[in-house]
C-alpha cells in the first residue's frame, strides 16, 4: 500500500511541477559532441532571463520528472540540482525546446535571492556599451512567461 502520509509542512515538494514529455518529444532534442544542450532559465513572475546552464539527456529527464531544474556541471563532471546547497531552487512551470531542438527553455518559480552564483538575481547583469542593464526580459515586455508560437 502506498504511503499516504502528507509531506512535512515545511516541504517545498508541492511547488514542483513535473512535466510528462513523450519519448518522441525527447528524441527531438539535439545534443552537441559532448552530449550536452544549452538550457535557458526564465523567471515565471517577470520574464527575466535568469541563467544558462548545460543539460544532458539524464538531467533533462530528471528536470522534467522532479519538477525542478537539474543540470550537468561541466567543471565538476556531475549532476547538479540547482539550489541543493544554496537554497535557490528553481521549480519548473513550463518547458520548451526550440525549432532546431538544440536549445531548451525552462520557465521557473525562482526561490531565494536569485539564480546567479555571484548573488545577483540573474546571471545576465552585465551589459555591453554604456549604461546599466536590468537584464533581458520577455519579448512582450509585459513579463509574460511563455513564448508565443508553440513548442
């Protein structure tokens, strides 16, 4: 008989949104020679691009199944669950792959102070040219989280 005990009150498991991708959809993802694909992470609340990291087939499946971002660390050569040590967990809200299947986009509920290891909310806090940049936003400028045109 399955355990019907509810998670502890302080559990964040209720924030996770697993996404059930089909084998055909997963087969559309194209990996580079190292078996990796870039994954862009966008904030659900305001459309801000938070970060880019790398995924392999295993971490893509884990991300979709667990409902939180899981990446491949190229420097450590290991699976990296965003927020396990920092508390800056990214809970999945939507997942997309682009027209060529060679880039992924994850719309997330960003927990904690931000996504960047520097302490900034976004890894894209530096701009070329004069002036300060607030970071890239969704194309609509309204903070919409989902891209238009279908996946």
